[in-house]
C-alpha cells in the first residue's frame, strides 16, 4: 500500500476516507444491508474510486469488507435491474490494480464475468427530461403564488379579471347606444345572414388494439456462421460473422463472401470448441437491440441450451452448452417459430417492454431433444401448451443430448 500511503489528501478527503472506513466496518457485520449497498453503488456510478479518481485506504477497506459476500452474489445481485454493478466493478478494479498493493491470488479474487450484463439502464430522453423539469418548476411556482389559504391571485387571474371588466363595459355601452337610437327612430334592419348547416362530425376510427405480448414477437431465424474468431479483448467471447437473411443496406450489416452478414458476440469460448463454430447453421435471435461487448457491436444472439438450474443453485457458467441446430436443409434467414405461437415479429424489441425477459424462461428442450416453448411456465403466453420450435415446413430445431434444458 506504499502508493496509497504516499498520497497527499486534503482535510476534506481525509474526513471522507474516515467516513468510508466506518462504513466498511458496518458492512463487515451487515454485508447485505440494502441501504448501505444502494448508497455505495450510487456513489460509484460516476467514480473510479471512492474519492473519484484518487485511490485511498477507504477503497481497500471496502474491498476487504465486501469481497467475501460478493463472491456469493447471484447474477441478479451483480448486474440485474436491482443489482449493484458499480460495486462489482470497483472491487474488480481494487483486486487487479497494483496501486492498492493487495496482491490477491486468482483463487481468492471475486470472479467477474464481463459478458454477464442482465440489465442495461435505458438512456434518458434529454428533451423529455427537460420538459418534465420545466413542468415541475411551473407547478411549484403556481403553488407558491397561491399563498396561504389560496387568497392571493396569480397574474393570469388578474389579467382575466381586467379583460372581463372591459368586455362588460363594452356591452353596457353598446346597449345604451342602441336605446338612444331607438328613441330617435329605428334604423333599417340589416338582412340576416343565412346560417350554413354544419356537416355532422365523422366519428373517429377506434384505435387499433395493442398487440398482446407473445413469443412470436421474438424474431427467431436460421443463421449461417461464415467464420468465428476469438474476441481480442475478452477471453470468454467469440466474434462470429453470421448470414441471417438480411437485405443489402440493412442497418448493422456488412458484406462477407458475397453475403449480407451481422457481427455477433457470444459467450461460448471455453464451452463450445472454436472449430465447431465454423461454417455451421444455428438459430439466432435477430431483433434484440444491438449492444457493444468489449468494444465490438453485437447485433444478434446465438441460441444455445444448458442444464436448467435447480432452485437455489448458482450458475457457475461451466457448461455443458449445446448450440440449437435448425432442421437439415434450412436456409439462412428462414424464420422459425413455436407451434401455437406463430405471428409477425417486431422490428426491434423495445427493452422497456422486456419481451425477451418475459418469454425466455419458457424456452426449453423435450425428452426427444426438441427445442420447445412451455406455456405452462409463462402465464403471459396465454395458454398452457407446449409448442415445438419449427420452420414453416414443419422441420424441428433440436439439440444433441440436453433434455429439460434452458435455452437462451
């Protein structure tokens, strides 16, 4: 910790370090205290270290208090919607950076899977956020202008009152003028304009009913892997070039060997031999929102099966894993869907609607090694049936050996 000990800290920073060391002592006895973890995770959202960018004893203290508990965290606790990904990132930085002088052995480190990102917070619409803040400010100003007991009128109210008085005065003057004219003899009446009959308003067409959620909204296709390589920046990832029936000029595509292809990252390195990835047909999810994985944009997902976890069992990501195989002779780009849930898929799935997250738990394999959707598992499916994953011609997608597996 020589590098840390030589750091020059301001009195304010020294005080903050002591506060975090006190927090670390509380975490030793209550490592699952949600209020502390939420505060810490929020603090680290935009900081590399607890002081911002400057390393300190506080970082080491937090690491030593939390590391034993974080090792046992589930994927949901780590990077789920209500997880603490910034704490995980901070601990990984502390245990691997030489500046903290910890020298943690690989066996004792908190294992971090860089590809396991269960939830990505949607970006904030800056324009909508500005409008919201503007409305809140206006509402607050109106409430303040109301005064105690609501007796004070706003500028708008006063303006309306003045305008109303002016209109009343004008009407009164007009009446007096009309009475004066009546005394001196009535003027010739002006011919009345004929009123045009208004055409009856056409009733508005009823809004189209919203498409109910269904597995068919997920765009499942046959893909042909033309080449696969290891990701240059991530040991667990492959980077594949896959043809999946896209038209030339489609967003996030490129041409390879005369075919329109997408780049797809998959966490299969170490689980499926690289040679088995070359030149083979697979099933892909083609309408997930593209996401960058260690610097490379991934524009689809390869479906694979793995043993279903028992209740309370942690996923060690050691496999076995088997790729889903489309029927013999299926062409790249051919649609596949679950029997009983066929329909037109969405263009790109809206992450906020969580269509994939809702229906993926029903993706499974049967005793006959056929890939299927189990509607009994997902109540949103609308029916308790089991439908096989097939092409339009009836060919069934399969796996090699895994029965009752989860498919994702």
